[in-house]
């Protein structure tokens, strides 16, 4: 674990998204769509900023990641283009090529635990997934997955 864990993500990506239409209701109805991501280093290398857009260039949101040097862990914040509100941090670390991050959250007024899993699959591929738990992490519902492919690879 280090301030360089997310360096693999710097650059331009095509992202295949797969998202459950209904969360925490046993839904099996997935929607799929493609987005673009541009990730640049920030804070002298201990952070990065990711701009996420629809393929047509319409802004969806922004991810801000910062490595807390004293705590030796990452804080990940999402800011949606609809409301401009910075969400509470997902906090965690990498063990090898897998990053795990957690936060307490709410879904439609219901308290839950949220988990992000990052997997580095090589220099040009990575995956991310989001899951929610309403039983303190005993079980998880994965509700969103993203497959990242570096743009130069598929261009």
C-alpha cells in the first residue's frame, strides 16, 4: 500500500458499466452503458482526479482520491454532476492488485454498508465494483460493475 496505488489509473479509459436497476430488492434487471474516464495525478502524486463522461462528452461526475500519508490509507470521494455534492469518503487500502474500500451509507433512507473493490488486471485493464450490505457485511449485493480498458488499446 502506498501513495502510488492508483497510478495505474492515470490516463484515458473506455468503461463498460453494468448497473442494477433496483438495489437491495433482489432485482436481476441490469442496465449496461459505456462511459469515458480521464484520470490525472493531483496533490504532487498523493492523489488523483477522475472526470467521468458519457460517450458524447456530457459530464456525469468526478472522483477525487487522496492518500492520507499519516493513516496510510485512501479516501475516495464522488461528486455527481447533477447536484455537485461531494459524497462521504470510501476509505481503504490495496493489498497487491486488489483495493478494498468501505463506508457507512444509506439507500432510500435505509442504513447500509458500502464496499468498493478495485482489481488491477494489467497496465491496460482494471475492474471496479460496488456492493451494499444491510447485515453489517455478512452478505453483499453487487449492484454496479465497471470494466476499464485503456483507450489507446481499443483505438
